[in-house]
């Protein structure tokens, strides 16, 4: 029996994915920075004997924690069949005002740690002909005011895992890139401000935020069909196409929609 390892499983899309995979009969190793939240996710799944659900808390950017997760997966479940790189962080701050440590933190959590964890898990994934699910963002495809580090990190994530897919498919490893748009999850409520403290203004958005459970079901279905990419909605894809074909028009519209960011 191998497991699904989900990072950022304490809430939002991570806990929604945990519920979806649990319903499908998978064993789960849940990881999150917040001990109380990840414990609650495991408890809510109702697997009292713990045979199918284990959890671990720690900073995903810490190499020792990454190694512990890989070791735990091997010892408890015989390895990883699916690695879900879901843990993430964002910010809302003009790049010129953002302190360097905020930029570094976003890059470490959203790009460096997922790639490092995937590389550490490769031996188990190869053995199981398993899958990596990398949760990116449409912000990695197009610029968004007040999200310079987040856009950069998610763009780096997408490019890195697209390359990894090409390199690892000969070893039987499948990579699914996930490109959500606006989801109702804690990542935006916990966004950093320019100084690393919580952002003081509400996020700007286009349209309405979709439910995390809805996105989790889409991801699980895409995994079953071993697809390469899954998006959240047509409007976001259309916006990314507009950015590529008419970048000045896109930037004009985006600046109007996110004008509040310029006032911070």
C-alpha cells in the first residue's frame, strides 16, 4: 500500500483534496505548518485506527522536515504513489515596498520547497509509477498587481515541473499541473503584507471565488485520466491568452481591476 502525500493539508484546497482522496480509498500522509489544523483534517476524515491516515507538522521549506515526510511515507505506507505539492503562501504588496525577506519567503514556499520535495520523492514515485500534482496559479501565467513575488514563484513552479514531466515520463512518473484562479481558501486570508505581517487590505479579484471542494474534484478527475494540466475556469484561460496576444490591453484592464493595490 502506497500513499498520497498532501502538503498544506490543514485547510483550503489541501483539506478538500484530502477528503476527495480519502473517499476514493487512498491512504494519506497529511502535512502542514499548523499542527492543530492538520490534526483536525485527519480527525475529520474519521479514520480512527490510523491505518489509512497519518499526519505531520513542520515547515515545508526545512530540508529535515522534507526528509522526515519521505521517510514516514516509506515506513508507514511503503512509499508515495501521489505527491500533492499544495502548500503555498502569497502576498499583497507593491514590489517596490516589499521587504526582501518577504520575496525570499514566497519563493522558498511556492517554488523551491515543492521542487526539492518532488526530487526527494522521485525514487518512491518511480518505483510506484506515480504522480506529482503541482498546484500552481493562473498568476504564474500573467502579471497581477501587488503579487510580484507570487507571480514569479508560480511561474517558476510551472516551468520547473513542465520540464520535470518531460524528463521523468520515461521513468513512468506523471506530472499534473494545476492552475486555479480565485478560490475561497485561507491562502488569501493569510497573505503577507510588504513587511511580512498580515496584509491589511482585502484582495482584489475578478468574478467570484470558487469553492475549494469543486476544484479538488476537478483535480482528482484529471489525475485519474493522467492529464497534464487542469484549469479552474475559461475566463482565466482567456485572460492569459489576452496577455500573450495583446499584453498592453491586458495590463490596462488588469490595472483598472486591481487599482486598489496602487493605493497601498
